[in-house]
C-alpha cells in the first residue's frame, strides 16, 4: 500500500456528466469528482466542491510508500528551514521532527503539502501555484541534497506546475 498521486491541468466544469443508476460517473476516464479533505480546509481552492470536472491533461503521476513519503516530507520540511519540534505532541512528530516544526509554524514554504493527508484529498490550482513557486525557489538547494530526495522533488515540482494551470493534484 502506498500513496499514488495524479496531477491534471485545464479542468472544465461538467455538471451534466453522465452517471449510471447508482450515481457513478459513466466515463470515469474523462471525468472526475474530487474529494475535498475536510481536515485540510482551503487546499482545494479554485475548485468547486461537489462539481464534476472534465479532465484536461494528465501531466504527472507518482507513487511512493506511506513511510517513505513521511520521511521524504520530513526532509522537505528540513530543506524549507523549519525548526525541529523540541516538544513533539505525538509519536509521529517525535519520529519526524521537522514535520512537527512545520506544524507549529502554521505557514511557510511547502506548508500546504507538508501538512496535508498522506492518502487522500485534492490540492487545487491556487495552492498548487503557491507550491510550484516554492519548488522553483528551493530547486537549487534540493538538487544539492541529491539522490532519492532530488528525484522525488522533481516529480512533485512537475505535479504542482501542471495543476497550477487550472487543475488539481490528487492524493489517492
């Protein structure tokens, strides 16, 4: 089990998309309903909750294990300059102290991704544009880290660039 991520650009509202008798989309290859994760309000900004969208271009897809993503995300928080949490509130923050530091900060570079679900939800075009800028701003520093971190950094950068163009990054 792991985290799969898809990024789309150029979404078009499609309130009349055809549905079967159970209410499911008939053409799920070309249309999608997006899940707005209530634990992370505002992340889907730029999309309408409950609206079906005709998919534009799928420009990015990536996959990783949950544990590996948590460690990678902690490294991202470290790269962004968050201070490790000296008094973590739970075991997760003890294991990933830079994540805890981002959590305490409440805002900053990559914050909207670091403090987001590791399994399901949608990041809309407004937040994707902010994150794409963060990825561009920190690219040189991330490249210096190299290895697996840099490889995944580039994939996430593309995903948010794609979604910034009227799209979404979907965690599923």
